[in-house]
C-alpha cells in the first residue's frame, strides 16, 4: 500500500509501510548508511504526517517481512493478543500517541495493553514523539521482575555491576565487585563479560560469582555473558547458572548471525527455570540489544534501525526476562553518530521496550571514536532517570577496560539516585544496611576500617581460596 502527503507545494510518496517508517525516523547515521533515510527535513515531516494517519490495524495487517520468511515475524503475529488490542484497534498512529500521553492513561492501562502492542506499532508511534513525550509515556509504564530481589518497583532504579577484566583475572574482578558493592551497586546483576568464551574459563567465573554471592548472602544474581549454547552446556554439567544471557536482534537473519534461533532460546529458558535458583521470583533470562545490529549483519531487510530494534523486544517478550538492556551507543558512530543521536535512540529504546511490557535498562555509553563525551552521557542518564529506566550499568571509572568503551560509573549511579530520589531493589538495600555500607535510608556510609568486603578485595588470596 502506497502513502503520500503534501508539504507546501510538494507531494511526497512512500511506496510501502517499510519505507514510510524509515523516512519518518529522526535522523541517524545507520539509516543514512543503509540509504533509507529521508533525504530532506521536509520529506521527514511529510512521512511523519502520513504515518500519523495510518491505522494501527493496517500496521498489524502488513508485516514488514513476509510471515513465511522470518520466524520473528511469525512470533510477533502468532503471539499478538487480539483481546488486549480491542481498545486501540480503531486508532491511527497519531491517535495512539494522544492516547499514550493522556492523563487518563496510567500504569494499569498500559500493563493491560502491552501484549497488544506489536514492535511496529511501538516504533511507529515513537517516530511521532518528541523526547519529552518518550520520557512521559515511558515513565507511566511499570514493569516488575524478580529473581533474588525485586527489580522495577516504583521509585527504584537498579544497577548492573560490570566488573570486566581484560584477562579475566580473578583478583581484578573481585576488586571491582567489592568496589561496586561498597558504592551500593549490583542489585540488577553482577554481570561479567568474559574475555574468552572458553567453557573452562566461563565455569571458573560462574563459580567465582556464585561463591561471592553465597559467601556474603547477597540478594542479587550473577551472570557470565557468554553465548547461550555455552550456557546450555554448562547448565547440563551442573554449573551454578543464575541468569541465561544472549544478544538478540529483530530479524531471523540477525539472530542467525548471533548463532541462535528462537528454539534455542526456549530450550535455555526451560533449563534455567528447571534449576530453581531464584528465591523471590523466576525471571531468569537476560537479553541485550542495540540499534544497528541488524544493519551491521546485513540482515535488516530494508527496515530502519529503530524498528528493527523494537522487533528485538518482541523476541525477548515471550521469555519473561529479568533484564533487557539496550547497549545504546556501543556499536559505534556508523549507526549513532553523536550524542544527540545516542540520546534519541536511548529514549526510543526505553520507551518501546517498556510499552511492550519489558524491564528495560540502558547502557548509557559511547565508543571513543563517536562524536560524544561524558557530558552527553550525563544528559542521557538524567533523561532516562526521568523516564523511569529500570537499570543502568556500573563500570569502575566508567571506562570498561575489557570492552574498550565508555559507560556509567558507580558514582554516576549515586548522582542519579540522589538527584531523582531513587532507591535500590528493597532486598538489596536491606542487605547493604546490614553490611554497614548504607544507613537504613540508603545513604552511603564511610566504610569502617577492616570491612570484610575491602579486606577480601585487597587480599592476595581473594574470597574464593
């Protein structure tokens, strides 16, 4: 179906819904690289005006990738909740935007609506929103998950403690974990990106995390971010796996480039649940995404990168994950060129994920060759905090020495919690107080001399020996 709209004396035509969505996207490097972006600002406005008049039911009826060609498309359509869709089925994209921003549309309404929202609907309405609209609408969405603590409660923001080391050295990892905990970080997960995907090394890191968490009775979860196939083998061998991690994309071809299928994810989810390692909940999957992954794998089917990203959330949704994380600026300036594009993408990803019912975190980050710096990231972080982001990253010094990119530090988490009055996961906050790390209100205390965590971190032996 073709679309057209006049702006001034010019008429702009868009031959397909796919092209209309691409032309309506705010400017970004990836869509320019793919040759699908609007050529002028006027064309972009025309596309937005045309998109505003498209019925949501028409978007549902026009898959961007044919049903028979793509298992992600089949998942989206086969799991669509027709009953939940009924209240918005007669709306256009523009009317849906007004509905989302209405005072009468609250968290309860949005929770009931989430199963009805396809990624294409979320992406479409997102393209009509200013940044403040994305913040307001996402702030209304409440998504709560649990494993050993409860994440996503109103007024809270969790932090993934990311103690990466370029050679997976145990002493360095332990020092980073202790450092993060002493700053009150780690309630989302203590998650290590291993320097190698060798099973023996992954096993060592899994045991390290399990020993540390059990030794101090920390109400949090550990994860080694290796390929899902490696984790499946380790679970079968009886290793202590809390969360199963995998990077995912919004098309079957993108996921194939990651070496995964939906069937593999289902197998891993079933295996993780069978271990029953959660104490207050059973959300056991952890997914990461990022705008540009489909394009970088030449697997985008001509779909704009923001819509591809929203489709990745449809992959995550059936598995009831504990955490979903958009690593927003990690892929590089070829896809998000500067701080402004990173800010926009972060707010888009967070909004679309929350609208679709997911516990969205964002790695507020950039690579060193992007036109961005830490001041840009301060703005992104503050905007996401206002939007109710579920969790962020906590990296020693904000500089990941293994992955080679810039993220947010333990101090950044303190800033945003104080500025916005945000608490930690309640179980984790209670533990921090019991360890003398915070007072009961959650405020950091000056650590006492000889604190157990500090002593273990500075010990040559470390806590695992």
